[in-house]
């Protein structure tokens, strides 16, 4: 079993402002995936240090120094499942965003994405779409993360909030 903790849209200068329970999840995971909008190079460096294994893409709010280090999208294989990761750069309303994202990937089992700050977990055409929401707590939403567990028995997805 491989446990992946998925976060996005940290929009902060340091991981120190994230809930301690979320930081513990990140440290314990076999893989941490960030779906873009770190907004600070320090957050990227802290994640690389904290995580056992780290994969990330840049978001529309990320500075050039982050964009030079990360791709705009990526596909990886985890325990036989193909995983797409993206921070859709085109913006716009959150409804219908999955259709545009789906066009960016072929032959994947799950697509992890950010940008809207809204939690989303649905299956369309046999592909799982997961947006973990935002990793920080705001007046609008609590901090949240996606927990994806992949093993021989398949794939399980859980959304977790942190107060």
C-alpha cells in the first residue's frame, strides 16, 4: 500500500502556518503531491525537506523561481496506477473545470488538481478527479488534503479537513 497525501494552494510563506495535524500527515506519507500555488520558494524547499518523496507542479500564482524548478503538469506511476497532476492555468469558474483538465491527460487513472480552493472528488468516464482544496485555513474554508491509498486491492480516496 502506498499512501499519498495531496495538497494544493498553500498561498503562504512557510509551512509553519499549516495545521500541525496536516504537517504530521505530510511527514508520514510515502509520497507528497502539491498541485500548485505555493507562492513562496520557502514552501517548496520545506516540502522537499519534510516529505519522504515529493512531486509537484507550479500554479498560476507561483513566482518564476518555482516555475523554473517544476513542470506545469506531470504524470507518474504509483503501484500500477497512472496519476496525472496539474494546476489548470486557464482559470475561470470551478464548474466544468474537469473537462478541460481531462483533455490534458490520456490513459490516467486519477487526476490530482488545484486552483479552485474547493474540495472535489468525483469520477468521470472512469477517471477519478481529486482537488484537495486549500492547505491553509481561511475565513472561507478549513485547511484540507486528499489521502490517496493505492495497493493491490485498488485505490481509495479520502478527503480530510483540519481545523
